[in-house]
């Protein structure tokens, strides 16, 4: 006889059997179940913290500003500088200056004066300015002569080509009734400017889901075991919110045009501002691509970040990278020190048939006092957002190294989180017939629903004081789109 429903509410049917009863029969009638090893849900990928940037920023005080408008900071370079050559004109263009003939040198700006002695990119060659110069549109033309007694001496034409540069070495004049005095060069400060980014998030809890129990315990990112849906929902939203704030501080790219306007508008017609995150503030010329990383190359990068920028006693850098990058750093040092420490008693332990070997290099100090420390950047190991495969295994971002000067400048940190007063970390509830505290029995309502909404909003940014004190090492991997 065919199985027949006796009511629309029926969702299962009785089962019959005879003879020997086995465990399969109990499974079939739901009297037996798969044994649970644990009563807490296991996540396939754990949350991994994802707080690399906030861990770094947490070491320095947050800069609080009065409002959420643009903010700026001043920078100043050396008052001395090398000036680019536009062109030159000489009686003998192939041999400028031969037979001590004066010639004309056109520069991109007026920065020198009469009697200044200028040197070229090869400082073995130099010339003295013999007049006050004259304007030529936006450029400036000086008459110059070299100071060699050799009549056959001339300045190599290649040193005078467009884009080559000259700089002042000193001012040379007569010691008898001189009226020619070298001048002092000045360079004004320049301004760096960034915006704040405002981000938001929400979640909604229906009234019937308030305090709804979970059949299986869930563990929050902080390790707390929760047994109600609302607590789990709040914990997941808090974690995602933290991660989104982390992303905007690290990965955000400015949407401001050169004319000061912004690319995007919200649905209400108001401007959306997105500030430059940490990576976007690093100078583009300080993004270095490599095929094979070596300790010598790392030291060269350190010198470029240090020479004429940092004193020799304050050259300490932090490398933020993924776990594969940390292993690569370890191998660089291990290969280098192997010849000096064939047997390290601190790394070899035990004895006989119970020996072990271990350890990982996390810091290195090289010549000129340059010290490297390495820090795990969980964002670079995130399998959700990092999806470009690396041919050596893993993903390209796993190997990326973002390098920061972790020192101070005039007592101020090189990197800081910046927030407007009273406009950061905002969180509120819009309650209907149910609030976070339970059913609303005769109280005031903010929304005509049986449930409540949770709203998050923050306005914040990050400031890299000196864009030339940071860089990135990026593995040169061909990608296909």
C-alpha cells in the first residue's frame, strides 16, 4: 500500500521492519545520530585577527582634529638642490667651452647667481657663472665658463643634454676689491594633504529572532562561545566592521581630482570622500619590483631609505608581510649566516636519539646601523581578497613587503591614525516593537517594525608623515586578466 499523508502537517512517515534490528534501523527512525566530537562549530578559515595595520597604529597616539574637513601637514626638503638643464648654446656645440670660450646654459629655473661655481652630474666637470642671467619664458639662461687652464679642455656634451642637472658647489671670486658675492639658496616648504573617509554598516534583527537559541554553539573572533543568534550576529558584524576599518586605513585610494573635486556622489547627491590609505601614500617611485629577493638587495633598499634622510643611529625599519614573506626573510638570513655559524647551540637542542633543530629569524642588522624587524601582516594572507596566484605557490600578496620607518621625526611618529573629534566609532540602535533589550511593551518606538536596526559609522584616516621613509618590495610576477 502506498504511503499516505493523514494531515497537511505531516512531514515524515512511519517505517516498518521485521526480524533483526540493526543500527541502520535506528538511524532510519531518527533514534540514532552521528556522534558529535564537539558541540561548537569549527570555522573552515579562522578569523586570523586581520588587524595588522591597527596593531601598528595602536603603538602610536591617535591624532584628534577639530572637525572632519581636509587636513594637511608641511614638509621641507634641502635648501640646496640640483637644477635640471633645458639646453645649451656654444660656439662649438660638440666641444662646449673649448679654448676657454664662454657658452650659455639654459636651466628650468633661476636658482643661482653670478660667481656661483656649478658642477655637472659628473662632478669632475664644472663651470662658473659670469653674468646675472636672463629670463627665457619660464626658464633662465646663464653665461658660463670653465676654469681649466688647458685650452683643449671642454665639457662633455652628454653632460649638457636636457634632463641632466647642475648644483652649486661654492662661489669663487677675486680677492681684490671684489663686488661679486655668492648668494644663499632657499627652498620653501610644501604641503601634504589628505581627507577623511566615512564608512558605515548596519544589521537588522527581526523581533522573533531576539534571543533565538542556536542548536550548536558558535565561537566569536574573540573566543567567546555564544548560544543565541543575536549575540552571534553582533559578534560577526563587529568583526567585519573592524576589518573594514582596517582595510580603508591600509588599502584606501584617494578619489580626489587634481582640481579639488571628487569623483563620486552618494544617492542623496552629497560628495563621497575617500582618503589615501597607507599604501596609497607611499611614493610611487618607492615601489620596487624584484625577481629574486636577496639580502644584498634588501640592504640596498635600506640605504635608499636612509642616506640623507635618517641619521645613522636611527635607521630601524619594520617589514610588514605575509607568512610566505616571513619565511623568505628567514631564509635570506639563514643562508647568509650559515657560513659563520655551522653549529648553533641555541638552535640545536637535545642529544642522542632525541635531538631537535628550530628557530626563525625575525630581525637583522646590517651595515650603517640599518636594522630590519619583521611583522606578520594577516591582511596579506587573507584568501578571500588576495586571489592572484603566485607561480611559486600561494598568492602574490603573501610575499609583498611593505616597509616602514618606525622612528620619529621631531618627536612625532612617522605614521599615525587621524580622527575628527566626536565623529569616530559611532554606534546606535533604531528600536521598533523589539529592542536589543527585548520586546517593547508600551515604550517609545523609533521604527514601525517588529525588530531593531544597528547602525555603525566612523570617519577616520591615516597619515604617513614622510612618504620617502617607506617603500614596498613587490614580487615581479606576470599576471593574466
